[in-house]
């Protein structure tokens, strides 16, 4: 699934003229984006400091935490957390897990955060929307996520609008 999400992200960037692409690192030490599927706690250590925050592994939201080098202030790494067991009803542990397409949506959204966009740059119409609205299919394979209130189309396929493209192009000239 990670490779699929990387491909979706890269295709969105290339199609829209954004000069950034993701590739898998051979070792975590060489990676600029660290992805972790977590159940209850989003945690990492960086530069001698530790970070830990409660995180719902049953929800439909991810979390991206960028960290900057102290000397330059430039982002060195982003830690991306996605739910380990995203469910159609996060409050009900017996509800079924969502399908792969909904999981990819969450990951692609977080990759856009890792590419430099903040919560202030969320949209209402594309994969970078907030909030997203779960659209339950007849099976996990038919699940989708759409921008809240039906302002955008259910995804997949993942799309980005001109505002998101412009913000990404500013980050990656």
C-alpha cells in the first residue's frame, strides 16, 4: 500500500507540474519522511528530543510532524503517522476496517503535509481537504473518502485543485 500511495502522490505532482517526488529509502536513517501505522501513541525521537502524542489508531485521520534542524531552521524530516486499524466507526472496535483506497487517501493527504503544507492550507475540494467524509461502500474495497459535505468527488481517484497545486509549487519552485 505504501508504494501505491507514493505512486499516487508522484503522479499527482507530475501531472500538476509540482517539482517534488517521493522514493522509498533503503534505510530509515536516510529517509526524510518516516511513516508509521500506530494504534494509540504517535512517538519518535529526533536530535536528542522525544515526541509523543495520543493518537487514535481506529480513526480516519493521520498526523504529520515536521522537524527542523536547529542551526538552519530548515525541515529535515517529517514523521507521518497513520491509523493502524482505521474503522468505519472509530468508536466501535467491532466495526470493520476501511478498505485500501480509504487508507491510501489518508496517506496521500499526509504526504502533502510532509511536502510542506500546513493545516492552514487545507482545502474543501480535494485530497488535501479537511475534514474528509467517509463514504462506506458495500465492501471494504468500495470504501471512499470525499471532502466533507460533498464539496468534492469521492476518491479514488485522488485529485488536487489549483489552490493545492499553487501552494505546493510555492514550496517546491
